[in-house]
């Protein structure tokens, strides 16, 4: 597992720069790391906070968190996941440092739940695995890194919610990798950009 984490970290090795200042590189860690959500105020898993939430996109080989207000209706976990898989808005793509996403287009969110042990399970359509072999044994290093970059975006977005310690993705009914938490990655340190309205 460690080898896969190191490979994935090559794609998302830091936090993208924002309009508010330079970024600092983030590196994978196998030692202690801050608990989930300590790099930002934690919204409740069952409530919406006025400050909005962070969607964890990428920029090149770095995380690019974008703060966004989301609708008050529905499950916050499901709403955040839907916003993440839809990708950056047109307005966000025109920022000085353009946010990107490793998650393929066309992914549908079927359900997002949180278990008693603090694991959020995101049930997504099979498009999440687009371009990647379903059999792990058939994936090369670059393909495995691509998968872990996609999983990391989901992990960081969902573990910002209070009570969520780890995240697991199910794509097309098939569980992908063990549940991941923020101890698998050094957290992004740069401030999120101001809320951008589409």
C-alpha cells in the first residue's frame, strides 16, 4: 500500500497556489499527520455551515482546493460529492491558478453514506474508472497513480466533514482500494481561494 501511496503522491504532491499567496509542497507521510479536517473548519456531516465547503481539485501535480457555497437541501456529503465530480465551474477555471480534476467526466453519484466507524462510502457510477483496467494486476504504475489521485480528491473532500474519518469509493458496484484517510497524505497548507460563484 505504501508504494501505491508514494506513486499517487507524485501527482498530488502539494497544494496549488491560490490568489492569496504561494503554496507549500505537500509530501506523502507514513508518520503522524493531523486528523481529518484540521486544515479547515469542519462542517457537520448532517448540517450546512454558512462558510461553505472545500472541493479538492488539482493543478498540475498539486492540490487546488476551492471554497464554494452549496445548496442547503439534501445530504451535505452527497451534495459535496456531486459538486466534486462535476468539476470546476467556468468561473473557477478562469482563476490565476486554474483548478483541474483527475476525475473523469460523466461520473454519476448514486449514494453517499457515513457508517458508525466514521467511514464515508461514495457509491459512484462505473465512469469513475474510465481509462483504467478494472483488474489491479493489469494496471501500470501511471494508471495506479491516476486512480489514487482520483481517490485522494474524494478522500479530502469528504473527510473535511465532522465525524468523517476516512472515505471509500465504490465504482459501478465494485469497491476500490481500502478506505483512505488523511494520514495517507500530508495535508494541503495553502489557504483556499475566496468563494467563486459560477
